[in-house]
C-alpha cells in the first residue's frame, strides 16, 4: 500500500520501518510524517512513544488510539520546515464531517531521537463537504465517490 503520509513511496519503503522501531527519524519532518501515518493507521503506542517524555504525562496509549480510530486522515501537506519545527496542513474527517488543521509543531531530540514536543494550532476549521461527483479532498483528482468517500464517511 502507499504510505499514508503521501510521500509517494510505499508504506514499507517509508514510515513502516519507523513504526516498527527498525530505524529512527533523521529529521523533524520525517518524525512528523511518521506520526501522521500513525494517526492514519491508529498506532497509539507509536504516537505515545514519539512524544517528548515530559509530554507523555497525562496521555495514554488508549486515548491516542481512540482518537486516531475516530478520525480518517485524508491529506498531508508540509508547508515549512526548520531544524526543529514543521508547519503542516492536514485534512481529516470525524463523524462524517470534513476538517482541516494547520499546526506549527516543535520537536527536540531526546536520547538521540527526535520527539514531538508541542505545537501551535494556526487553523482548525470545518470545511464544506464535497458532493459525490466532486473532487476527493485527499488530492487524488478522482471523484469523491470513487476515492475516499466511503472510508472517510463523507458519503
Ligand atoms: Zn510515510
Ligand atoms: Zn481520496
């Protein structure tokens, strides 16, 4: 399957090795992409593990996984990266509604591995739902009904 982070690579050539702890992320962007994929695949443990240890307090693997399961992740765009930050825009659905979130995320290295610290939410808005024959919000250029319509609960 194609990697959910929309890198264009297959999952086993992209985020899977990170999810399986076979390699560590070499940049904040790579960690961020792998966390996005982990949301798409509901990998609560990976999401938990990639938070900075100080931020893990108050989080649980179950809660992270539950929210991931309640959402369907459709699109990721990386807007800007620096040595320790990533600004991205992501599109997802929850309970049949379409949302877009833009976040400026901060990362730091802990024991030699990149970890997510926190982020500022720049935009978080509900988008109008496309109709069956309109373009899918994942960016594929296919019609919604022929693409993510069913799996995202938009139909
Ligand atoms: Zn990936
Ligand atoms: Zn689609």
